[in-house]
C-alpha cells in the first residue's frame, strides 16, 4: 500500500463502518449514513435489503469494484459493504431559505456541482460559514458528502452551515429561481465580470467540479455566468479558491449596500 493510500485510510477511519451486520445495525440505530458502497456482483437478497434500508434513510448507494472496497477497508473483512457516516443530518432546501428569512437577509446559497474532492468541499463549507452564507446544496450523485474528512477540512464549519442534498441539481436550481433567487455560475468563460455583477440580491452561487467545471445542464440553467479576472498564465482556479473569491465579493457588495 502506498503512503498516500494509507493516509487516506486513516483520514476516513472515524467515519467508516464495515461489514453487513455492522452497517445494518447502524441503520437500525438511526446513525446518519452518507454513502453505502456495495461490491458489484455480490448483491444478494441480504445486501438488497440493506441497500433498500440505506436508501430509505437518505443514503446514497453505490455499486463499485471490490478492489475499491479493499482499498477503503481497515479491517479486511468488509463482506462486500462499507458505509461512510455523515457527521450530521442533511436539511431540506426550504430550511436554508427559511434561515435567510429569519435573519431578514436576501438568501446567499452555495451550490456545489459534482465537487468530488472532500477536502475541496470542506474548504467551500468553511468559506461559506465565514461569508455568512445561509446554506450549501449538493447533488446526491458524483459528489463528496458530509463525511469525517469534510468535517475536519471545514474546521468545524459543518456544525454551523446547513447542507442540503438533492437528487437533481438542475431541477433544484429551477425551483430556486421560482423562489426569487438569481443563479450565478462561476465559469472561466463567463460573459460577465465578477466585479461588474450585482450580487446584493437573493443569490445562488454555483461552483463546478475540480476537473470539468459546471455540467452542461447546470450551466445552461444559470442566469449569469461570472468570470473571475485572471492575470497570470493559468486559466482556472481551485474550486474552493473560486468559491472564496465570489462569496466575499458578494459580502463586500452587501456590506456596501447596507
């Protein structure tokens, strides 16, 4: 095992439950489960029951190669199933909007489009908390969740920032529009300069994935694609860095308006 693999194992150890009985008992006990990994080809009746119970509890169920489970396992006795605990329960999107209403503030929401790196997600949540954002929205699939690694990277911010998880991000953005929010997507090829864009009203800031940015349907749903002016040789920023720049431009504008 490489040093990097070993470190990744240790980093996730606090939130890992291995084995059929252990995962099923955790679900019965009401433990918040973020994601359940099942070995492809090993899904018998017992595992189908476990997967059904996990989905009923809101967990994402993923079938994967057994080698992935072996790499994640600390006990080497995972029996074809490993669960990652969530450090807290997810909220509904309406809860995030209600939090803004209770504060008498225009909503400021961060939407992460398939942000799969837990360190990046943790950093975004930390930035969202520091910027006073009312919540973060994630897609259920192809995204990191509220795992132990995310909690550690967020430096405790997950305890303060409501996080919602939705099955369809595009549909969620359309609903946010109906609720009066403008959707701003951070994109290197954006048609509007960040510093010439009004972010003082109800806003959802979309941050794309580390590699490919926003997915096509999400990008097409945005009202405005904003670009951060870059003066160096590279043409993109890390996702969490981009989130920090856009969020604190919104903070600057809102403080100036007040």
